[in-house]
């Protein structure tokens, strides 16, 4: 254990995914491929939206923000995971750990808020189409996006501020492949009551409240689609929000499972799998889901990159 004379932990040891050399090589190849695909896919989405004037609409503006958040999310977690799988080091410094926690909380909170904003955008487009240009004007879109990023930073700043005041003077073995608040609180030898209270408040606001708002939006959306008389009209209306609905389902199912379960009594192995889903798999799948389910994105990609034909 790397500690100084005052027995304060200055680095942590991350638990790997597996100690089997064969599995480590398999995991290394798999997650390296996922990381490359996530970076490439989300970068292509941002480029396609930025360079195609037809995609300069609120829906694609929010999609570009989601792609940027996915790049930050996977880059916060996967490189350190790959480093551990290569066998170079399973250690992470105290500052490195706090940095990883900062960006992870920031991105996860911002993505939940952004998914809610995207659900609202689809609600206005389908349920109040005549008022869409007014309710989703560019100033409002920029304000919503700014709110998403700023509130995400404010949230993570609170958690980091509470976390750095804690003393870690016992074990430095983190039973996870990344640093996150629940696992770190288990290692603290300081009172963590305030930290746990703020975690619950954040869970309720970012997880429960935004989930309810998203579900309310989609209840109105589905109700409006069902009232459309023609089958073609229903299909066209549903196609504008189906990709977002798939992403919302995938994202919330993993986030809720991870952060609303009791920390001490949960299965750490299951937690690892679920964490991988929203930090490595989801950022890879999101651009694929949006490009496959969205005709405009596919057209934009084909125009920019003829190889997509």
C-alpha cells in the first residue's frame, strides 16, 4: 500500500476485470475495439451535423452534444481500463482518482439532463408542431444546452468538494476498475453521512426526476401518435423519436440499476458489468443507433464519406 508518514492514502489500487491472462487479452482487444468505435462513431456524428446545414436543427444540435458527452465519458474510463489490462499499472494516484470521479459524475449527470431536453424537443415537435419554432428557438436550445453542462459541473463540484475533505487512511484497494463515489466512500475513515445524503439528492434529481419527466414526455408523444389516423403518419412520427427512445431505455436501465442499489449489499461483479455498459458499450452504440434509425444522419454521412454507400 502506498501511504505517507501520516498514513494517508496517496494512491489507490484498482481491481481488474479478470486475473486470467487469456481473458485479459480478450478484454483488451474487445474494449480497445469499443473505444475506437466510440471515438470514431461520435466524431463522425459531430462532423456530419456540423458540416450539413440540413442538420442544423434543435434535434441534431442536442445529438451533437450527446456525442461530445459520450466521447468524454468513454475517454474518462476506458484508457485507464486498457492500461490495467495491458498490465502496466492497476494503480491510480489520488489526484488521478479525483479527476476521474469529477469527469464521470459531470458527464453522467449532463447526459441524463440532455436526454430529458431531447425528450422535450420530441414532445414539442410531435405534440405542438405549430409552436415548434417558437418553443425550440435557437436561444432556447442554447440555453437548455448551457443548463445541461453548467448543472453537470455544479453537481460534480459539490461531490468532489465533499469527497476531498474525507480521509482515506485504511485500505486503498478499490473493488472496481474505476474510481466512483460509492466505492470510495467504503474506503473512507471519515464520516460520510453528508456525502451519502448528497448522493441520494443527486440520484433523485438526476435519475428519478429526469426519468419521470422523460416518461411524461413520451406518454404525451405516444398518445399523439396513436391519434394520427394514417398508418404512414404514425410511422413517420414514431421514426423521429424511436432512436432517442432506444437510447433512453438503454441508458436509464443501467444507470438506475447501478446508482439506486444499496452500495454495501450489492454485487460488485454485477456493478462492473453494468458500469461497462454505460461507460463503454453505450457510447459505442449511440451513434450506431442514431445513424441506423435516422435517414437524415445516414444521408449526411453518405455525402461526407462516399464509403458509406
